[in-house]
């Protein structure tokens, strides 16, 4: 987007953020129903609490974004024209500082979720833990440093993308992207292993549904947004602000979908015979199935033990379910 001004980029980002936040809010009722059902079934409060934290941070960020947009593009009292440039470059203002804190906090919390998920599906492998937790701590340190630098910075006169705080934010996003890509690769590999082991029991799964499931399981949309942020920042494009402003809403939607995924599909098609091969935080409620039930309840999986007797693969009066989304 050569020639795109920072003011226009912020305006487009505001519109994109509003749209993404609307999609997230539209998805919330389904997630609430799923989490309520799981809580009544005796599930841990970890998932409802996580979704609540994501909701609070996302809504706080969206509110600051709306306030910032109104301040930038409205005409101040006593003035004849709006001056969005003056508002945008003042990264030390209270609204900009609050938005920076909420964006960083949401990114840090989602990183914690994806690392925890990766450790669970990889059975707390020490090598996996070393790299994922190490990257997580490094991204936390850089995020805190970036926010602290932003609090020490006043009005920027050298260009926002060239400012010291933006440089540190760029490295934070690079670390976060590396962490999410590593976790996504490990989760994809684990899903592939489980799918290969259970392929003889699956029927009717379309390639499109498998791709959509993989996108949700690995938080691929959030990773794509991070990649766009990094690329536009490296080439010093003002399109960076579009992806930056939409990031919290994409983050919230991606990780909420990840935690409450696929249960709607299982409920909407009661005649399905497809055995779920997703690796989840879920507990398995039907003890008729394989010995992996006890391991699923403890949060770990062994693909070699994830199997289902053919005699119990399907009954005409009930769907086959190894686990339900949480």
C-alpha cells in the first residue's frame, strides 16, 4: 500500500477492528453455551476463566480504539478541522498507553494458552517445554520492556515506525510469531499422528473440514496477522497500523474458537459417525471407548493408545463422540 498515509491507515484499521470485534461478539453466545454445559458437567473453571479474561481485555482494547478514533477524527472545540496526525503521533497519551497495555496483555495471555496447549498435547516433553517456555519468557520480557518504553516516550517527531518503542514492539511480535509458529507446528504434527492412527475409524470427513479444523487448532489466523504485522513493519509501510489495530479482535476470536471448537458441528449432525480426532483440553465422558479415556481426562494423549473397538464404533441412536469441544 505505497502512498497510504498513517491517518488513512488508522481509519481503515478502526473499521477493520470494528468488523472483527463484531464477529467476535456474534460468536460469544455459542461459546458461552458450550462453556456453561462443560461447567455443569464438572469441567474445570480454567476454560471459562480464560475466555472471560480474553473477553475483558478484548473489549477494553476495543473501547480504547473507539475513543482514540473519535479523538483523532473529530473536530476539537474551537477548531475548524480535525487533526488526526497530532493524536496518532502522541503515543504517550493516556488512551494510546492504555491501548498498548491491553494489546500486550492479550498477546501475552494468548501466548500462555498456546504454550499450555502445546505442552499438554506433547505430554509435557522436556525438549518441547524448554523451547516453548523459553520463547514465552523472552516474549514476556520484551513485551514488558516495550510497554515501559512507551510510558517513557512523549510525542514522536521521527515517525512512529522509526521510534524506539516501535522497534522493540517489532521484536516482541517477531518472538510471539516464532512462538506461535513453533506451537502450531507441534500441534499440527500431533494431530497428524493421531489422525493417522485413527484413520481406519473415520468416515465422511471432507478435506475442507479437516483444513478448517487445523486452522482453528493451530491459531493460524492469528499467526497470519502477526506475519502481516512483521512484514509491513520491516518494509516501513503504514499498512502496519491496519494489522496492529485489528490484532486484539483477531486474537480474541481465534483463541475463543480454539477453546470451544467443533462442538456445534457434533450437535448439529446427530447421525454423524465421524470419530473426533482433535487433541483438546477436553475430558472424555463416555468410558466405553479406548484406554486413552483416562489419559484424556488427565490432559495427555498417547496416539498409539488412541483407538476405538469396532464393535462400539457406532450406534444408530446416538452419535459417536470421543470428546467434546471445550
